[in-house]
C-alpha cells in the first residue's frame, strides 16, 4: 500500500472522494514524512502541524467534496496570516503578517491546508538557506525556491509555491527532480508576496505530476478545472533551442537532451533546431538592468536598515547591478523589453513549443551556490510560461530537467504538451 | 511672517539652508496646524508627533544639508514600519508592518520626516473615511487618497503620498485645491503598498507647488534633482480633450476650461481641439475588466475573511465587476490594452500636452460619495503621467482642477509645462 504522503494531489483527492483516504490521514502522513526527512533536508522554516491537522479534521467532518484538503507549503517570501514571514533573513524573525497572500487565501478557500513555510534564499535572491538536495545532502537544491522544491521532491508535501524572477522555480525543480511551473507573467496574483523585481516576478508551483499543475492552476485562478487534453505530438511544431549558453552546459546534460530530441524525431515529431541567440542575449542584457533596478528599489527598507546584515552575494550581486542603472536607462530598458516581447512572441508564430535545458546540468556540489539561471532568464523576462520536467539523470546520479516553453498566455497548451511528453518519455 | 506650515517644501529647505528655519520648527509648526484643523478636517488616522520631533531635532543637530527634514504623510494603504496600516478598514486595527514601503524608506533616507498616516477609503476603493473637504466641511474631499489631499490643502503637511488606480490622486487633489501628480506607470516603486489593481496602481504625490513635485520625484527616484526648465509655451502643441464625458461636466467647469483654453489661444499658444473619444471609451471598458479582475484577486484575504465587514460599495462595485471577468477575458483585455497603449502613445506624436478636466466639477456635497473618476480612467489605465493644477473656482466657491497629461515617460516635460502654466495662469 502506498503511503498517503507519496500520492499526488490529484490521486489523493480521488481516494478521498471514494472514502479510501481522509484528509486527516493525508496531512498526518505528510507530517510523518517531514519528521522522517526534515533533519537531513531542512526544507522548512516554519511548520504548523496542530493547526493543519485541526483543519483537516474539520474538513473531514464537514465532508464537502469541494473542500479539497490538499496540504501545501509556501516559500518564505509569501505571506500566510498569523505565521512568520522571514524572507530568508535573520532580521525578520518577528514579522507576522495579518493577511494571507492572495494565492494562499484562494488556496485555503478551496480547502487546501497550509502546513508551513519553506526555505527561501535571502530576500529571494541568491544567498542560500540550509536546505539540502533530497537526492544527495552534499548538493544544492537550487534556489531561490529551495525549500519548496526539496519538500515536494522528498514527498513532504504534494505541492509547494515558489516564485521566479530569474530561474527560481525552474532551476530548483530541475535540481530536485520535481515538476516546476512558472505561468505566464501576471497570471497568478502576487498580493502578499515580497516584490523582488515586480515587472518580472512570477508565482510558480512545484508538484510531482502535471495533473497537479493543472489542478492548482484552476485553484489559483478560481476557475473550473481545465481537463488536460490529449495531444497528438506529431501535430505540433517543436523548436529545440540550444541558446548561446550551450557551451556552458555539462556534457551529460547535452547528451541527454540531444538523445531526447532524437527520440522525438524518431517518433516522427516535427522538431527543428531553432536559433534565437540574439533574442536570448538581448534578454540577458535587459534582465540585468531591469531586475537590478527594480530589486534595488523593492528592498529599500532592507538596504537602508539592515545593510550590514545583507550577504555579500546580495550587496555585490543584484543590488550592485541596480545601483548602476539610472531611471532613464531603466525606462529605456522597459521600452526595449516591450519590443523584445513582440519579437519573442513572433517566434511562436512558427512553432508551438520550445525545448531547452532547465539548467546547465545537475545540481552543483556544495550548498553555497544555488546554480546558474542562464536558461531561465529569457522566459522570466518575457513572461512566457514554462515547465521543467525531470526527464533525465546526470553523471552524478542527480536529476536533470528539461524545460518546455510556449507562447505567452498559452499555459493550457503548455500543460497539455508537457503531460503528453511526460507520459511518453519518462524513463 | 509666514508660518512654517504654510511653506512649500522647496521654500522651507531654502530657509533651513540659510539657518532661518530649523527642521524642528517646521515639523512643530505642522503639528500645531494639525491640532488647529484636524477636528474639522479629519485627514489623519495615525500621527506620531514625538518620533517626528525627535527625528527633526536629531537632523538639526547633525546639520547635514542633504538630510532635508521635510515632514510628510502617507495614505493608509502605504506601510511605514512600526506604525499601523489599516487600509481604511476597521478590521486591521492591529496591523503593524515591520517594513517601510520602499517609497517611505527612500524618503526617510533623504531625511524626510514621517509624521503620520492619512485617511484612505476602504482598501483604496470608494467607501469613504471621515475626511472633510478643507474648503467646506460638508463636501467630499474626493478619494481614495482623501486624507492626503485634505492634509496638504489645509497646510498640515507640505507633501503627502497617495495612490491612483482610477482617479484617486488627481480627483481629490482637484477637489481640495492642491497639486496632484500621478507619474508614469512603474516610475515609483510600490513595494509595501496594498495592491489594488497592480497593472494600473501608481504611487502619486500631493503638494502645493510644482517645484515640490519635482523635488519629491528626485527623492523617490534617488536621483539628483532635475531643475525645472523654462519652457516657451508658444513652442508646444497642446490638445484640448473634452472626452465623451463632456456632457457630464458641470457648466461652471466647462466654462472655466473653455475660458482658460481661449486665454491660451489669445496668448498665441498652439491649442487644437483633440477628439480621441474612441480611445477614451475603449479605456473605460478595458479599465472596468482589468481593474475589477485584479482587485478581486488582490483582496482575496479580505473577501474570504471579512466579507461581512466590507461595504456595499465595494461588494457591489469593483469586487462585483471582478467576478464578471474570466481569466481568459482578462488575458484578452490585457492584450487589447497593449495595443491601446500604442494608440494612446501615437496621439503624442502630434501634440506635446493634453489639457482635460481633472473631474466633472467641484467637490460634491455630502461625504458618502467621493466623486466620479471619468476624466482619470484613460490616463491611469494607459500609464500616462498627469498633473492636476488648482486653476479655477466653481460656483460653490470650491476649487476646480485642470488636468495636464503627456506621453508615457515624459514626466520631466509634464512638470516643466505645468510649472510654466501654473506661474502664468494662476489667478
């Protein structure tokens, strides 16, 4: 018999519907798993078992099928009422917001059960927390949504919320071997989430099935569940994008992706090699200015009041980037971005789906560096929806993700395509 | 001798530089004025005199000219650390954020002295607080930035922060007879401000001089003060936009505007009658969907936890608007908006400056209704910078504003033009 903590949300809900599982048992099982794994993985900064179990019992008693009972965690830059939000810092220990972030409020309203806050890097930037990679404790889980990826990978929760400004959902998802989803920019509300670079910041999800992405998308949009459609992959046009960063990709990841693309071609899928290096290089340059400028401003309170307590990575990284950019140059960058977005959109006139690495390789050894977002910047900046699927394994035995991207606004199609590919090509 | 509270920030800073005024005297004078007027005007929900005076004394002692000492207040949906943010509601009495909003942090860093929080309508929507119009206590001050406009008009503070999603800076500024400024969308950071409709929400300013707008713009952008340039108004092309709402405008306001435009023409300014009704009607329609959809989502915590305590105006107003819009239609509206923004931008290929009413007339009698934003929606939605100048007086003896609008991003020019017009045409 499967332990409840192993279930995807979609599967557990079915069992609850058939009275083969109670919400209480499910939540309890997740907390048992947390007790078993947390010492090693350190995914959480706050847990509220008593409240979560009480809520599960209440929902079981009420027996309203629409109250789903899904246990979920959120990255520690996302507010949950009467729960500390510490932003991955030491100086916000007593920061207890009264409001749920809109995403948390909406999930709770659907009967999802908030179980705790997951480790974030410092203020959602790079300086890591204590989380380890669930596949090997000596390796980084990636960041900035480190704890969310690690918690879902180690089956402490079926779903956790993360956020992405550069590669903070897709990369940790790839490193930890879970499914990561960054929706189209603006699709999920951000009220109650620490702004990092508001023109780019996007709330995303970590799960262990594509169905769960679809399920949580419907919950967060407060809309009926869009059933995943079967797609004949032979009818879609796919672009394999190596990017200008291909030479920074490790050999085993290159080989896995090329092998995968060749399999698709053998299976008569229409996959072209797509070269959009100019768009990607332009995105890298604009992202540096826009994210730096906006981040510097968003964390004004911290740079003026806690500068000495900020990490060198932050001070010398994005904060310093921001100090190099004038308002005039920021405005110019935004203007260029609006042109770039149209150019990126036009790429999808020719193809339906892009396949590209999620990260330059497996997770890196050591916990100091959460890895490079070079394969994520373009899609974050331009607001395209993307999903990372844990399709491969690297030389060190750690998961390697493959990233799928569609046109801005085509999230449902992305989910359909990803689901089909995951079923057909997961080893 | 002028009382310090009567001074604009620009003038007071000059006196401080010449040692003819101390920061302490200035802040103290504002609090004396508050004691004199607040019972009638009710502009404030929170004041911190002790801390403000202590800060002023400290800055006087340190005697750093760059530490400006400007007393300022913020609308009660803008966080200030260790100070309650109640969002114009009764159910957030104990909401005390640890962080300053970025705008507050940056102002404090420049030595501006936070004196308190001003009355906001409920959650920045329409249900009014207790604030009265400083020109006649039986009339609305407008909203949602009601207290900020009234505080500046009654000289309790030289500058206050407001926010605008529809007409929430320009309208109360016009009703209270102060200068209101809504910058280009995105120009001032919004971290720590309650999101209302994040694609539109803009932080703005209330002052009593155009120089003070320029001064605070430089403070908030953390850039050197851009000195206001003298403009020969004869060299700019002006469009007089009556809008499709001209027939909803009161006669005295119509006459004032037409008289003003005729004066400009007599003075050899190049003023054309500009008809952009289709763009304005399209803006009204899109604003309804986008602001409704986003607002409904932003206040998810409140609608799920405090629905019974929300006003009918909110429940039947923007919240209900939001419930009518699906995610698909929202996405379509955003797509249409990006096209509309280009069309609005193209209007400014032909002209430099738009002149249009700030509001349909004087403030209305009674405190229940904060007035109509029909003349503001287009510029809020499309992100254009606008300034309201208190140029006229209506039949009831209350101020009437005139609104000036430039191309997105042309804030400096808007300030230059407005300054010139204010000097030349203020009666």
